[in-house]
C-alpha cells in the first residue's frame, strides 16, 4: 500500500507499548498545577474518555471470562506522585495551557511514555464521588470554577462579588 500524506500535512505515527498491567494514567491539571491522577482500566478496550457522555454499553469482561472480575474503569489514585509532574507542569506553563489532562503509560521496564495532552478535559463524577472530591475544590469542575473565578476577579476587580460567587 502506498503512503498517502494527510490533508493538513500532519502525520501521526504510533507505536504499541505493552504495559505489564492493563491501565493508563491520566493526570489532571488546573491552573497549570497538578490536581489528581486517574487510573484508567484498559482491559475492556481503549475507549478512555471519562465523561458520562462517552460511556458506552459493552459486555462486561466477566461475561466473556467469568474468572475475571473487572475493576472500576476510572479510579482516582490517592496520594499520587510521579517524577514527571514537574516536567508536565513546566510543559503546560511554556505552552500557556491552564487546564489539561495528560495521559501516560508505563512499559514492562518501568519507563513512562506520555502520549496525549488533552486541553478539553472531562472528569468522571463517579470516580470523584468515590474519592470524596465531588462538590469540593478537589473535583475537576470545582477546581476549574475556582481557577476561572480567580481570573475573573483579576481581570474585573470591580466584580469581585460576582467572581466570589463563582469560586
């Protein structure tokens, strides 16, 4: 088959990375700062969008193989730390990105690969509720509201009362 260049001149080349366990990690940032990390189970496929609108009905893994009990697809990782957090924050700052989800996978040798930066991020309300983040500044939407409220207050200081209501 002959290679056909894309219309916009951008060609994406991908390589399969075999992970020792079937999951990726999505690291959420608001205001350019680390908010939390989500472990995303890939054992039933690679539809990884955490938003409610993205959830599709698929047969449970237990239906296919009763010996395997699937885990929750999206789990917030408590006390997550990783040496790349500071580098991701620096990357976001250098590119003036305030809100993002950075996805990475770790191979069998423990080497991390960052493969996606989403600047239109979504949050999973069930995972946030289970982690105790729902309705707080630790939730994705709560953190974004505080972040944008701060911007509003700085840009329009005479509207501090309105910005305070948003935050």
